[in-house]
C-alpha cells in the first residue's frame, strides 16, 4: 500500500492503519502479562490483525461523530438527560470544602500508608516478577476485584490496592469532619461513597485487566459494541439494565388475567379474575407507588403477589396510576389521597360490600396512612377492614440515604428541571440508581460499555428502568413537607381536602412490613409507624430490601422473616426478642387477613369482571401502565 505523496491527503487505508496502530498501542503493553507474552505480541503485529484494530477505531470514531452531530455538535445535552450535572456539582463542591484534603497531617498519613502498601504488595511478588506462581495475600479485599487477574500481576494488584487505600482514607476523613449539621455530615459521607465508587479502576478500560484482556482478544470489537450501548443510552437519556426487547406488558409480564373496571384522569382500577369457586367476602384494594409501575407486584406468574393473592381466594383490585404529563401540572398530594378514597368507594359500591382490605406500597403506603387518618376524622373508618403497609414511612426523621438529596438547593434545582408541570421519571431513576452505584450503575458500565456484553433478560430490571413521571407540585410538596419538615407525624400540621390529619386517630388493624436491608425506606424508619397508630398492629421484618423483601413468593424458598409477640419499644428490642421463620412472609399475611374476616362467598356476578351485563373498559394491564 503506497503512502500519500506531494501533500495529498492520506488514503482511507492509511487512516485506518494509523488509527489501528494508535488503538493497539494503548493495549499492546499489557499483552505479555495478560495473554502470554511472545505469542500474543506476534499476533498483534500481523497485518490482518492491525487492519481489524483500525476498523474498530474507525467505527468508534464514526459512531461518536454521528451522535455528536445529531446532538447539535455536542453530547452534553444527551448526558444531561441521564444525570443532573448541576446537582452533582453542588454536592461535590460542598464535599470538597468540608473535606480536610489539604491538611498536612492528612497528606503525611497518606504518604506513609501508601509507602507501606506499595512495599507490602511489591514485596509479595518478588523483585522483578511479573506473574507469580501464586498471587500473594493482599492487605485489602473488595468483591469488585475478586477476579484473579487483579492479583496475578504486580501492576493491577498495586492499582486496585492503592485505590482501596485511598477510598479508606477518604471515608475516614468524612467521618472526622466537624462543625457541620448531622444532615450535612451524612451528605458528605454519601458523596464520599459516590465519588470513590465512580473512581474505581474497574470502571476504566486501561486500569481494568479484564477489559484489557477482552479488548486484546477481540481487537477492539468489545469497545465498538460498548459504544453502541452507550450511544443508545445517551439517546434515550437512561442507563439500560436489561434487554429492552425481552419483555412486553401483557405478554410475558403483568399477565394475570383481569379487566379495567374504572378509570379517572389519575388512575385506572384493575379487577383480577378469580381462580377459586369461593372468595373471601372482603375484597382487597392495592395501592402501588406512583413513582413506579404497578406490575412490580405482577412481574410473572412465579413472582406475582397479585396472582398469589387471587389464588388465596381474594378478590383483588389494583390501582394503576397515570404517568404525569402536562395535564397533571396542578396535581397535588390531596388528589392522590382523594383518589385512594375514590377507589375504595368504587369497589364497595361495585361489589355491594361495606368495607375492603387495603395495601399501600412505599409512597402509596405513606399516602394510605393519611387516607386512613382523614377517613377516621370524617367518621368513615369503617370503610376499611385492614391496612397493610409495604416498606412505607410516615416518620421521616431517619428516612435513610434519600435525605441526602433533599435540601433547599436541591429542591430548587429539581423544580428547575421540571417541564410542563412534571418531573421526568429518568431523573428519579438516576437518583435511585446512585443509592446503589456499584450494582445499578458501574456494574453495567463495565459489562455493557467496556466489555461489550449483551444485556440480560431480567424482568425486575426491566421494571426498574420503566420510569414514571411525577407531578411537580406534588413532588416538591412531598419533599418539603414530609421528608424535610416531617409534618405528617405532627397532629393536625397537615390539612388534606380541608381536613386536618392526625395519625393517632387510625384504629384500623395494620400489618406493617419492613425490609431488613432496605436502603430506600430503612427498617428503623418504617418501624416508627407503630409509634403513631391508635389501634392494633402486627410488625414483620422481612429479609432483603425494598423490592426483594416484598416480592418473595413462598415457592422461591428465599430469605426469612422475623416476628415478635411481645411489646417491643424499638426496632432493636423487636430484633432482640424476635423469632425467625425461613421463607416468605406472605403465608403469615394471608393468615392475618383471614383472622380479620374469614367469610367466603361464591365467585359469581361482579366478582368475575367483564361478565354479562358488566362491560369492562379494557383488559388488564390496561393502557395507563403503557403510557410513557
């Protein structure tokens, strides 16, 4: 191939070769350690191999230029859809000011500890060694670096051990920050964790031996595939966790048979078809959170709480909330409380029953508590036989890591991000992902962007990425009045539909479920609901967290739950005297439901939705859950 002459521009083949040489040069130095020395280097030098590298580099460049052109010459707009840079910039600025990074004592300790670490690590490999027969024991362990390749060579052992040392030092510094409020100190702790998670050497192609080895083996094809994933995510403004084509509502998720029997501008009410000849006389109305889609309770037949409840003989109704749009600009919390009452009254009238069982999940559980208090104040408490709360908080004093996103500056920024009266659900998704960054962000950056792996087909992650928009007025008031000011537990401090709210008036029997490892609604915070009720309650502490602690069917045989028959004054007392039961807590719940009212009747007439003389609006799961 002849090169360019007389000042002519380089031929396409020459450009490809040059790009290939550049790209190969980045990774080739690692080949002896990771791929066996001479053989690998010979392969890397072959012309065909070099051309392959060049084509990978050219594809990467072409994809990025085309994407940048589509975005008006910059990718910043697309990136801003995935995260809110202003929010993180403010948090990072405050973190940087508070941390004693420039203190002499801090720098001296870091230097001394670093020298000791490097001596220990390098000494374990022997002078001049590149790959020992057996990797030495290293001072620090972390599951992100469990693969043997992180320990087989001194270079990558030193990289990840130094990172763990620095992370350890930063965490210690965050703990030592003085002169700030407890809330600000917790925010500094959180930001320290976010920062150290982001700076992990596993997240970068030239400091991750697994990525380097994959890139050498595939001659850059993995980076091309990863760039395709990244650009797709930037265009949709959201990190992808699962195969986007693997699931379809009504086909392989949310498939429990039923009908939409009632509809308002705010919600659709779904009634599910009975599978037993006899059903419990008292029906069940489930209120899922409107910050997510309801089908977390109906993922598939094996995991579906809804299907299981129908199989137990319950007549099950579920509210499917509408994802906010411009028409909901004036929607506030009062509207959701009145919607819960509307759903309860509609079920009572439809089935000609005096009362219903209710379930409120997460934020809908918080709302259900306010609904019950309002109904009690109005003398209508007898419309509800029982109330079950899934991971729901009413006292937000110790509401967990989400409080790190709730101060006046951040609430104002969220308001600025809202368009046409609603907040884009992708912003909330990014916030929740940040609470578990290694699992919900960086794991996918590594696997899908750097290693170029295909997305798995996982229904729970599909649901997690199926975001819902929120009404701006409701969202702002909820953050300010509940999370920030904790007004719900102050008697009569909040007024809904011209009715003061006092949780002490709730005498409805309550079943309260909390997740032991819940990072969104911590078990200690959920427990506090027991301190504000005026009636009887049963508290159950379930294994796992905010989702798996709830969606744990008996057939799975997973986890456990704890009960305490005494009268503990705190969650710590509850745990100290609790008895553990292996498996799902669902059977305990249905036993409690039947203890409230075990009467059964024939599953006829409107107990079977969509029958003769009972026209339905549409089949489950309805259209609201499909709106974006």
